[in-house]
């Protein structure tokens, strides 16, 4: 069962608690993996939304917040970004980062 008391089933994504230790661990790992692969230094802040799908292992889709340093040449500042990661965990508990993309940011007026 997931956080909402729903039985896990093959096929569709079901919501899970984004503040659970498991989701926090996977989200933090995804940031570290991305940093290592792309020479970045993003810092994981928190998971905002999480879903999982059972499929020859478990696929986690996590929306998260991370901070990063922005250097425009004369000023260095810390920026906040929102991203979505797709992480696959096989039955041997090995993690694999399949996707890492920024979430669209819409300005509110």
C-alpha cells in the first residue's frame, strides 16, 4: 500500500508521501547523481510531490526544489529551482536516474 492507503498495482502512477524518508533519500540521490554527471553543484531542498509506479521494479516521479549558485559575471546569487526527476529502482535496490528536467515556472500577476 502507498501513503494514501491505495494498493500498489502494475501500470499507473499512484501518489506517495513526498516527505517520507524513502522519497527524501531518492530525491537527494537524484540531485547528487545529476551534479556528478553534469559538473553542477545544486543543493537538494525538499520534495514537493511524489508518485510511484510498479513495473519490474519501481519508478519514482518526484517534483522537488533545489538551489544553485547563479553567476552573471558581476554578482553571485543563490537561485531556487523546481525540477522533476524520474528514478527507476530495480528489485536489487539499484537506482537509475532516467530523467531530470526543470518544471515550468509561471509568473503570477
